[in-house]
């Protein structure tokens, strides 16, 4: 396993894989990330992130069944591993801790300054 750190986009991909379950294939993931993030997401960028996550051991993949809607082609379905879930939990705990350290007054002050 290479590095265990992930960037923001990889985190989004990992979360969406977890949320999508059996429908966690790259096109569906790209659409969901685009919907949630309100930014254009290119399918090939999602695929590259999935490849990195798989190399790090955070997801596994397997081929789904061929479907008529896809002209008989099969989808590669992704699943989050225990290591991937542990990474997401660690990231969430870190973010939660940082947000606990920020007061409402600090947020208001930042808006007043900006």
C-alpha cells in the first residue's frame, strides 16, 4: 500500500462509493459528486481517483453483470474496504475537532473582515 493520505476529491469519491453501495460505478459516482458539489466532474478524473484509492487499499472493485442498457457491457463496481472506512472516520474526527475549536464569534468576525 502506497500512501494513506487522501485529498478532498478522493474523500468525496470514497464517501460516494460508500453511499452508493451496489450502484458505485464511475459514471454514477461522477453524477452524484457533481450534484452534491455543484461543480463539473469529469468521468476520467473520478476513474483516476478510484484507481489511486484502490492502490491505497481503500476500495476494491469487481465486475458487475452485463446489462442490455449498456449494450451488453459490464460495469466495474467499487466497494469501500475496512481501511477506507477507517480513513473516512479519521478524517471526520479531525474535521469535527477543528470545527469544535471554532466559535460562532470567530465565524462572524471572519464575515465582517471579508
